[in-house]
């Protein structure tokens, strides 16, 4: 996601975590404010192109070598790069957060990666190999040129919330509050319990793969409904957005809700 997506998922997670979890992460992240998760949610993107952070570059996605829209699927052995992918990155950094043998700064850094990667795992094009996750596909968005990956990282979400009129953290908080209502007492209430059915803290790879498969299926139905070739150069701000907007909304809601539950499990282990 772009920063709007990451900050929103983290605010949403902070809405659902237990009081104990909140205390644990405020202490670990040395931030006692309401944005203790949100303010670190995009950090992993800020280090991936630095010399120090280069090793994390492939941790943000898994390149599913499937064949949309005919067939969508993810296979850990086939698709996770030697250098790592979002699946084993989430597992490894989750282990580091709770490893009390590690220095606290390292556990805090691991927490920042966990918060980020739960988010990226819910972006359909972070679970797809075609054209480098859509980066090499040129499209139009309200008349301007972008690559398809950027449209799914940022443009759809920004339009869905009515445009970037306001401060990023204010917009994300407002959106997160709306999604929290939809989950607690709204359109997502009937299905939200099911969102945690694959969550098994003792098996982070299987958990992440279940979330990845669910997300990758959306590549066939909503990212490339007519195939990758048919989308090249198309205007996506109209009918395509009408179908994609609700998908983005649900993926951000799922990511934030699951992040909250994941952090609860970590805090439980941590004590
Ligand atoms: N930030 C912001 N509003 C907030 C919290 C953070 O604009 N409520 C910005 C300031 C930094 C970045 O996000 O550029 C990361 O903040 P921090 O260093 O506090 O994590
Ligand atoms: N941060 C850090 N190590 C870095 C860069 C940033 O611990 N090398 C922290 C500072 C902020 C948070 O991550 O609390 C977000 O950083 P940024 O301002 O780069 O988004
Ligand atoms: N990306 C992806 N799958 C790939 C390559 C990149 O999902 N195979 C993502 C990571 C970034 C964005 O696309 O969010 C841009 O990546 P880069 O700047 O590395 O091209
Ligand atoms: Zn991306
Ligand atoms: Zn990322």
C-alpha cells in the first residue's frame, strides 16, 4: 500500500487490540500516543531503498506465478524468492518481536516490520508476479498516466475516501474509524468473525499463506478480469474503480482487523 493504506490499517488495528496489547506496544515503540502503531506503519517502505535496508526489498510481496484471469493460486515453495517474501518475512519478524534474547531496539524494529507486512499481504498486486506486480503495466487514472501497481497501492483508496483533502494522518484516522464501525456494527459484522478463522499464531507461514491466497484470488476477479493484456492503457477511474473500490475497502478492513488480532497474540506471548 501507499502510506494512506498502511496508516489506516494500523489505526484500525489499534482500535481492536486489547488494553494489554496497547500497553505492550506503546512501551516497545516508545510512543504513548494514539498513533503508536500508525506512525511506524510506513517505516519499512522508507528503508527499503537505503543501503542498510536493501535486504528487505523482496519482503513486501510474494510473486505468485499463476495465470490470471484463468487461474489464480500461490505456492510458497514456487513463489517465495530465495531472498525472502512477505510470507516468511512476517513469520521471521513475528518471532523476533517475542524473542526476549534480542535487544529491545531489534524487537521494536521487528514490530514495525510486522505492522507493515500484514498490510502489504492484503494488497492483491503484492500477491502476483505478472508484470512485476503490475508495475510494468501502464494505465490511465482520471486521464493521467500511472502504473497499475500504483493504482492498487494508492489511487483507488484515495478516490474511495473522497480525495486527499486534509492531512494524511487525519484522513487515515477518519477512514479507520468508519471501517471500525462497519466491522463492529455494520456491513462487515456478519463476516468479520470469519476473517480470523485462518489465524494460527503457532503457524505463521500457514496463516500468511491463507491470507495471501484469499488476496491473490482477487487478482483474477478484480485486477485482471479480462486478462493482463486487455488492461494496458485503459482508463480505470470509472467502471473499474466502481468494482475495485469495495475490494480495497474490504482488504484494508481485513488487514487492520487481523493485525489487531496478530498483535494481541504477540503481546500474549511477550508477557
Ligand atoms: N507523522 C505525522 N503525524 C503524526 C505522526 C507522524 O505527520 N501524527 C509523520 C512525521 C514523520 C513520520 O510521520 O515524518 C513518522 O513519524 P515518527 O517519526 O513519529 O514515527
Ligand atoms: N526509524 C528508525 N530507524 C530508521 C528510520 C526511522 O527507528 N532508520 C523510526 C523513526 C520513526 C519511524 O521509524 O519513529 C518512522 O520513520 P520515518 O520517519 O522514516 O517514517
Ligand atoms: N512490488 C511487487 N511485486 C514485485 C515487485 C515490486 O509487489 N514483483 C511492489 C513493491 C512496491 C512497488 O511494487 O510496493 C514498487 O516496487 P519497486 O519500486 O521495487 O519497483
Ligand atoms: Zn505496493
Ligand atoms: Zn511495503
